[in-house]
C-alpha cells in the first residue's frame, strides 16, 4: 500500500515550534479553540460485564487491542471549532493501535516534523504499522477516513536492522556524532546491548492540546509495558527497551536551539547526551533546520514522563 514519498513542502505545514505556532494561530484564526477529550472505544463492556465473564476467561493474554479498548480516560475539555455564532463542532479524540488506514495521516505528520524522514517516509510508516504492539495514533471517534492528529512509536534497531530506513537513520546519527560520544552511540545502535535500543518516533499537530500530548506519550509507555508482559515469549525481550534515540527537529533563534515539540526539550533534559546535526534542506523554509539527537535510558525516559506530567497537571508519577 506504499505510495511515492511526498516532499514535505507539498504538504500542509503545521508550524515551526510550539510557541510560534500558538501565537500565529491566535492571530490568524481567533475562532479556533483547542481543547480536548481523551477517550477509548465506547463499546467497552462495563465492569459488571467483566466480572461476570471472569470465570470464562481463557489462559491466553489479552491482545493489545483488547487492552486498549478496556481503558476509558477523560481529561480536560473538548476541542471545538466555531462554525457559526451559535454553533460548535465537538470532537472526541480516540487513541488507537497503528493501522493501515492511518498510513497517509502518519506519513504526512512524519514528513512535516522533519526532512530527515523524507527519503524513507513510506518505509518508516510501514514499519510502524507492522510494529502494532508498540505504537499509538490519535484520531477521532467514528473516523473512517483515518485522520491522524498525532502518533508515537518505538522501532527496535535490532529487529529492523536490515530495513533501509533504519540503516539511514543510524548512519545519519553515527556520521554526525561528536567523538566524545561516538563510541557510546555505536554501542547503543549496535544491537548487541543487554536490553535493546529503539528509535522513538513521534509527530503531531503542534497545536494539539497539552493533555492529549501527555496521554499520547503515556499510551506508548503502556504499550511497552504490555508487550513485555503479554507478547509471545520469544518476542518479549525485543520490547524491553533499555535506551531510546529521539531525533528532535529544531531551529536556532537568537543563538539558542528551539525545539519544534516542547516534549522533546523535556526528553533532552533527562538525556545521557545530546548532539546536533543539520537537517536536509527544505525549500519551503528559509531558516536552516536542525536535528537534536537525544539519547536517553529507560530511566531517563520515565523521569522525563514524570516531568511532562508535572508540567501539565501534576499527575501521579510514572513507575520506572
């Protein structure tokens, strides 16, 4: 179901970074109110129904899809776009497993996030869709068109070591890594570590409500924990990640590096090390684009998740 990779210049730009996107949208469209509801599939059996079926459960672990459907969370408000003076359109966000119907939506956000993915965008999306155990998409309830507001996935560098897309990302990182961290990065990406490393890839509309961003990352943690406990025995180790590599899009402003996504800055604060490489040129953007390569351990990732929750709403910490 692959199609030709589309140059990100031909796709809709979602913004340069969090703060600039917010200010520009407020000036251009005062009627856009960004709020949100987080929910799961409404066809979830009630707790009473679950208890009645307890004795009939088989010994096999539930699928990830079933686990996700059993979660029903709500945060904050609703996303409304003003249609007329007295009419609002309410949209409920739904967190879903990766699926073929989300291919074009995920690819569009991936291309818009950074040009480093442009060459192998289709292949990367195919890998994320096949990696259904660890990956989440933000869509809307009853959406048959596969619209995507955000996504997150982790691709094991060993499992997919023969994929040209993963080889390309590894080469970009290693060829631009400073000498004082190159040996360490080579070990992380070698596939020979006790616990595997993965590329943590995420993208979204930059004006997605903060609460939704938090739950998107939280669902990824739940996916990894679920896979370690419930995947086929021979596959569980491949989901027990010990390190993550995040390719965070940035640009320079006033001598400082500004992250496109604020959560990447939180990851960077908990990283083992961070270094910068030049992103491929983009004809649609006058300012030079960069990538900050963020390398963090599982502990650092979980600590960053706690920082994210505290920043947004002081939520209960994520367990390491």
